[in-house]
C-alpha cells in the first residue's frame, strides 16, 4: 500500500475552490497542508481571519488550518516552494497573470496542480481526468525540458462542466466511435464562486450565458481524447461538439443534456453495460479519492437530480439517466456531476494522488 506523506500548499486558499481543497485535504492520508497563500490583502492574517465571513462550505474551517498565517501567493513563491512538495492552485486573476504565476512556481521546482484554465491550451501541460487520460502525464517530461526544471511542472484539470458528460461518452468511444455531440449544460452558482446570498439575481432566474464556457465545452474534450506525440498533446479530431451553457439556481452540481451520434450505433443495453462496467486507473490503484463506481446509471425517469445525487461517492461519481433514442441524433441522455468536487478540487486531489503514485513529486 502506498503510504508516502507530502507537504502541500493551497494557492488561492480563501476562494471557494481553495476552501474546498482545504476540506478535502484536512484528513487526507497522504497530503498535509503546510502553506496557505492568497492575495496581498489576505497575507499576514490567519486563515480564519483571511476567510472571515466568506467561508462558503457546508462544514467549518479545518481546525488544523485556522491559525496558519496566509502568505502572499506572488511575493512568497520561494518561501512556499521551499516548504511544500507541491501546490494546488485556484486563483482569481487575469489569465496571463495566472499563466505567469504558475510558471514561476514550476520554475521554483514546485509542481502545480491547477484548477485554473490559463494553461489548458498549453500543448505540453497535461489536462487530466484520471479515469480517462492518465497517460497524458507522460508529457511532463517534455514540459520540464522546456521550463528547465528537475521537479517543477504544471498539470491542470479540465473545465468543471464537461466532467459530467465526457466521462459518459468515453466508454463508448473505442467500440462505437462517437462522431458528434450536442450538449446543453445547466450549471450551479458555486461554479461562479457564488452562493445564493452573494448572487441574488439568480433567484427565480436562468442566465443563458457563462463567459468562455461554451468554447471550453466544445474544445477541451478533444484535448482530453488527444494523443501525446513528440512531447506535445495533439487534439483528437472527433467527435465534433456544439454546446450551450446556462447558469441556473442550484447551489452545487452541473447537469448536462447530451445528444450523441455514433459511427456504429450501439444498442441501449450495450451503452448501459459499458457505463456500469467502466473503471479506470484510479479504481485499479485504489486511490483514496477515487469513487468505487465512477459512472452510475439511474433507471428512474426523474433522475439524476442535483439535490439527490450530486454527493454520490463523496461527490466524485458521475450520475447518468434518461437514456433514449433521439429523432435527430442516435441517443440522448442526462448527466450530473458535483462541480466543486469531481469538477474542481476533488478532481485536482485525485490527479495529485495519481501523480504521487507515479513518482512525479519525488
């Protein structure tokens, strides 16, 4: 059994995803938080003071982190890098600033597990859903050569909304070759870092626009299904995607209505069997955050529901339901995943566990 211990930093610790990271690592068997960092206005305060009234999680601030003095995410890079084995990064900054910040950590020989979108299009930065494309971490070797580092690197997790529907399509790719997908996502307010208190405009409302989200939903799956060639990830050519993304009055849980066509149309029974039997490397390695059953199919007509099903397997499973034939596409179905667990911090922790087992933090 793998039982190494790693010291971990959280960059952007006061934000919603940073808070989620703090809770997930509070009792983690391998990872211990030894550094917390945020913006200059939080630096110098205890974590409890820095978070103040902004704590948005269902359970309280971890006792073992309340009194940690928050560091400046930019000014204290060398100090942080010297005290940890790697960092989780979830900051709210301009994209070019995030790109530069993450590279500075990597060049300070500190591996970065990023929840940000800044490096998702960088060809030698792996964007990993551990059950789907764990082999993409092999591109880190080429990235280290480019950065001139021995230990330092950046690995990113994908957009939170596509973690509901890409896992459902993945087990059908090899045998049936999915050719095109139309997806409409109904995204929780925590994806915008909001609660019902801080987003009053969402009450009795749906907002039919989330900046940049539709482009990510259409492009990022092709990187996840891409191939590592000559030290770069080359995007897959298919399936073709079209997406619409809505913000809806739900606290947590992104729902997706999916329409898909295949080169070789499977039967309904074949699809459900593929979902129920699918496991990935995290299940084989028995990683601490891995769901035992990654994909759940519900037979009930009114499932999955965000309120009932988002916390399945500690929020790390994907729920699927309402599979039926379609008049325009081959099939349609509904998917759900917890956006700040599977979709954000939980997915980041699972990726870190995979990298730890594979020796990338040593």
